[in-house]
C-alpha cells in the first residue's frame, strides 16, 4: 500500500481518478476534483511529475509517490460516508454481491475497466434494453467485442448506492459484472494487505 507519512500537517491525501494526455484528474484531501498538468503544483503542495500507464508520479513534501488510477492515498475517512471493506479471494480478486436496478448481481472490482460492464443475461434481469443505448466496440482479453453504452438507474453494493451510472452491455453473457471506474471514480479506495476499503465521496 502506498502511504504519505511525515509530521507535516499539510501532508496531502491524494486520489487519482482519471488520466488525460499530459494531465491527471485528482482529488486532494477529499476536496473537489481538479485537473493537474505535468509540472504543475496544487495549492496543497502536490506536484505532478509524470504520467505513466495507468498511474501518475507525484511529488509531495519533497518525496515522489506513484499512485495507480483507482487507488487512493488516504489517512482517514469520515464515518458519515458509506464505507465497504472487501477481502481478496485466493486469486487476489475483490468480488462482492450487490444490485443493479434492484436485481442481485455478482461484481468483480476492476480498476482497469472504464465503465461498469455486464453481460446480456444480467442486463435482461436488470430490465435494461441495450439496443436503446449507444452501440460501440470494446477491447477485451479475447479481442474486440460489440457493446452498447447505457445508463444504470441504480447500483448498490453494501451501504453504497449510486444512481445514473454509465455502463456497457456486452453481446454475450459474462460470469460477473465488472465494477469499473464509472462507479469507482466516486470512491476513495484504500488497499491494506488483502483488504480493500471503498468510501463513497459523493
């Protein structure tokens, strides 16, 4: 787990929620999302040094810190915000039960997925007509696949409930629903050994 330590009161909590060419989308100390260009520094003293594949390199208090997208460096979480802690299975995956549009689903946390992704059968159970969405092509481990981009009315895992979330529906069935960044970018994510804690930010 990445951590920012030190006695300095201004040590920042960083969440990397997105990457653009030469820029990073970050949330500092639980504040508003901001866009930071390479070489720029925030008012909290966090400087973006470089963009890497799926990660960004920051300088904080004179020390460099590499943070992967979907991963947060946090010191605490408000007890008023919904929190869910997941434990990794034997393969290192984080799997949990939840629901989409009120229908029970099995989710796999996937910080590499841009959107929540579900198969055709799960979409039918959730009352989703993918053909009312926007057609497109996505790249999977098995090659390109046809998908439809849709909006999910509600997504719930544990005490965390979000509405109006972007998702893609695949033409084929899938063994689990991929819990992608369209959901996770609204969380602070903390990994500690085999546990992952999701804290809803907004």
